[in-house]
């Protein structure tokens, strides 16, 4: 049976929304939703939070996650990538003779992540022998007809599709920004989550919300409440 680790990266230095990772989201710190989804899935041998912030560490432990070590200052600035953090955590576990076959990185501001989605992603990772799986969403408008605004003039990025009907164009998707489930071996070898063997689980625009502003935050709360009331 495989061993799985869940890593929730939550540094303390959010700029656009101060203390974003533990800000109250409908009655609980937003990071609590990611922790709860991971624990309820029962997929993980360990659910941990990688942080450089003592307050975030205390909140994480309150909701059931572990904080076995603090994040290095090198990987706590604005320039550190998610992969940098994942590699640091993986290497620290290996240094203490703990290895995991698969890892899931769940962002701390992803309240729409559920145990059901995590199980679906893990099942796909295993059954289709993929390197990684993550949720994706379709763009609401065909990217082939996207526009460029330069010097107050509008031009098409792809002029060849100017006359094309929307329904005739291929769907395009983007990362939903919620979580990534991947094989540890692939991460260590390739130093990236994405590979030629990356799969996606498709979710709709009600099931995710990018949260970068106060307006985004309010929209996320409205969406979340709507989903809960529709159950």
C-alpha cells in the first residue's frame, strides 16, 4: 500500500490580503478547509503545513495538521515557487528517514477542495499511471478569439480565427489553483509538477475561485454558501 503525504504551503507574508492564509472565511480560518478536506479523505499518512509563521503553525495544529518543522527563510519570500517548497519539505522528510510514494499539495486558500475531489484525483493518478493530476477549468470564452490592447488599439491574438464561430473552436482549460496530486519520484527527478503524463479532473466555475482581492474573497464566500445551500 502506498504512503501519501499532504503538504499545505502557507507562508506568513501575504501582501494583497494581509494574513490571507488564516483570515476568517465564513466562520473559520480559510486554511482550515484545506486541512479538513485532506483529513476527511483518509488518503494521507501525514497532513502537514509548511510555514514560516508561528501563528499559522498554531492554527494549523488546532485543526489537525502537523508542523514538524518551520520553512526556511529562503523559501518564505516572494520569489520562492511552490516546487521550491515541495522539494524542501520532501528533502527534510527524507533526512529523517521518512519517504512517501505520492504527495498532494493543497493551497491554503482553496476552500472548494473536497475529500471527494482528492479521492478522484488520487484514483486517476493510480489507475492511469500518471505523474500528476490536478483540477482544471474551461475558459468561459474561446481563447482563440482573445484580443490584444496596445496603444489604445485592439487586435486579435489569433487573426485566423476572427470569423470562426465560438462553437467550432476547441475548448481550452486553465489550472484551477486548488491542489496537485503527484508521484514523489516524478517531482524529484523532473523538479516540476507538470509532465507529459499529467492528467486533469474537470471542474466548473462554481467549484473554484481565485482569491487575490477583497472582491474575490466575497465572491468565494457567496459561491461557497450557494454550494452548501444546494446540497
